[in-house]
C-alpha cells in the first residue's frame, strides 16, 4: 500500500473516531437512541428497497442491450 493511501486511511479512521467520540460525549441517551434507530432504518431501506430495485433495473438494461446486440448481429 502506498504512503498516500495509508495516510488517507489514517486520516479517515481518525475522522470517524473523532466523530464517534463527539457523538457519544455530547448527546444524551435519547438522542443516541434516535441515531441508532436512524442507522438501522438506513440499512433496512438499503437492503429491502434499493438493492432489489437497482438489481432489477440492471437486469432490464442488460436484457435490452443483449437484444439490441442480437438484432444488430443478424443484420436487421
């Protein structure tokens, strides 16, 4: 791993650690619970809605592209 990449990794990890520390030290329990619920909801929305929709869209685009290639290959 290059020096620049390691530096960026370290800066990112330090930023995450600082943000987590600020979150825990400046928020009350109710606010922390709200953040936890928001994070769980984000995972559920991603896994239950976005992934299936984007997978279906990708398959649809692939099907159209393949049909177009087959059509052009036949010279029509």
